[in-house]
C-alpha cells in the first residue's frame, strides 16, 4: 500500500481498515475471486495486498496465492488472518523479488487510484512482468463518472477518500480527471476490458493483457 518515499501511512488505520471497509468491499472481492476461478488460474499474486482478505478468498478457491505490500501494519494483519500457505512479502510492490512469469494471474485492487502516477505505472509494469504467458491481470478500481448514477456513487466514495487524508484524496481526484485505468493501461502496453461495473458504476473490474506487438 505504501511507497518507499512515504512512512507507513496505514500504521494507524490498519486496525480499523477491515471493520470499516469489509462490508462494502467484500462482495467485490468475492466477484474478483469468482472471475479468477472462471479463468482457470492455478496461481495468483495480489500487489498491494493490504490485510489479505482477497488472498484468503483466492486460497479458499484452490489457488496458490502470494501477496506483497510495503505497509508493515497492514501485512501484520494479513499474516494473522491468511492461511500459513499464503506467501506474504513485505516489499515494494513495484519491484518484487519473484521471477518473471511466476503467476497465471496478477491483481491490483483499489491501489492504483491512491498512488502518484509513476507508482501506478510501476505497479502495472511489475504485474505485466510477473504474468506467465497467456496470463491475465485483474484490476479493481474506481471508474471516472459518466452519468448521474455514477456521480451519485462517487459522492459516497468521496467520504472514504477524504477521510484517508489530503494526499490520498488528491491522488483519487487525479485518477478520475486523468481518465482512470484505460489510458494508464495503454501506456503500460496493456489492453483493457471492463468485465463488471460495480457500486452503481463507481467501480469497475477490468481484465488486462499485453497488447500484441507491431
């Protein structure tokens, strides 16, 4: 969740993160896990895995799973609730030690919007490196509002984003203003397909895969 230039921004929030966000995010996590099963993936890595709730769902679905996060506080929570078979690394999720092509599935869930643009691109670049041939990257994050219902949904999202702090909220606003995931994916050499529109269209679950060469 954090980046080397920052202290552990989640040190104080880690204890309350799941109680406050799980009722909203767990249905989305279950949808992501269902997609992973539909893809037939045998292994998966969650970059910026936070407290590991997504990893527990994927492990329960039979996948070999691993997670990386740079927040000691969040990863400590993950170690308490994840099964021992889940590999958890305290490291920069833009530069993990796993070898290239190590996973059939990579995922980044609600982490891109809260980081500076360079870190967002770094996360997608690392996810692409970790993908095995034919693998898929699943991204779950906010969609820029394009209608009244989506704008209404973002009014609720604003509550959480403002509560996370001024810097976090500024990155969220930049994410929306810059077009969200699609332009970033193109820059990373990834095609982008919307699989599910969630939370009144406020969020989207996307499938990304390397674009074919020239």
